[in-house]
C-alpha cells in the first residue's frame, strides 16, 4: 500500500490538478470557448500525465540531492527504484502525448514541445539557476496555451495576458523554492539564486515577483477581457500572495520557504478560479 501511494505522490497530484484547471481556463479565454466532454477528459489525461512524468523525471535527476533536502520522497526513501522511476515516467509521457494526439495534431505538437522543454530543464537547465526557474514557468503557462489550442486551434492574445501573470507568480515560487533546496543543491552545484546570492536575496526577489503579479492582476479587467467579478475573486489570491511575500521577507528560512511555496499553490488555484469566473461572466 505504501509503495502504491508513493507512485501516486511522486506525480504531485495537486500540481497535475492545477495544470488541468489551467487548460480549462485557456478554453474560457479562447475565441470559441468550446470543448467537448471527450476533449476535456483527454486534456485531463495529457495535463496530469505529462506533469506527472516531468515530476518523476525531476525526482530521478534529483535523487542524490533529495537524500539531503527531501529524504522522505519516494526514490531516496527506497519506495521507488531509479529504474522504476524512468519506466514510470516514460509510461506517463506516452499516455499524455497519445491523449493529445487524439484531440488534434496541433495539440500533439504543442504538448510534445512543452514536455521536451520540461525534460531539458530537468536534465540540463536546472543547474543554471534563474534561467531554470524561467524554464519551469514556461511549462507552467503551457496549459493555458494548450487550452486555447484545444478550443480554437490557435492562441488568443487574452490567454497570453493570463499566462504572463502566471509566469511571474510561478517564477517567484521557483526562486523561493531554491531556499528550501539550498543544501541539497550544493551537492549538484545548482546555481540557484539562494545559493549564488543568499537566502535573503532570494526571499526579496521571490517576494518582489509575487508583488509584481499582484500589481499587474487588474490588467485583464482593464483590457476588458473579464467582468468585474474577476476583481472580487482575484483579490483573495492577491491577499495570499501579499501574505506570502511579507512572510518570506520576514523569515527567509528553509522551513518557512517550504511553507510559503506550498501556500503559493493555493494562491495560484484561487487566481485560476478568478480567471475562470471573470471570463465566464464576461459579456
């Protein structure tokens, strides 16, 4: 039972759920706003499987680092062998790309490119620090764009506006995440902001990116992409980002950084909900 749960947890289910919700938000901000139940189910498989595959391969490459930073994770804990992780990641990726192919060639092409970017990050760019953070954020916004492609077959400008907000916020989260992993990253010589410039500098940079996302959050309403309901709901997400920004500046320790990066997933979920509410109620 414990091993079975390990195979589930290593895929980071909350992240996969966020990815699928982002796909649906991308549909909301497409021109046609059309998606069939079959397409939605296939998109769920693609979002969850490709995200899960990326998370598994991330843990495979980080297995030595995690012995120090996250020893309870499935691979360093001995619940999943490295070879099993590689096979599992391959199966998940195959399932995700197959589901994309069943929607359209455009969906398959974009999904394959996004997954390739995630693989390159895990295999090569993670050691580059801030550049790697940016690459992760590219993959985080990919579901928004994928949703628009599922619906329209092309990308709408308003999807890019929401993708930009998610890009900024997630980059802040990745910078703060570097504080959590600073000791383990030293074993692989990963040049995160926290290692190169120190935890406090990383805390200020991550908090600054959170606050930048908050400052830009009214943009969709100003551009007439959403209704006023968006402003009411996004205020909850903004309050969360402000809270985490102030907390990480006050206490840039590993324990608090872990807490704030986890809370950020909740703030991002609230932001996704506000995007959906604002788009669906926009006339």
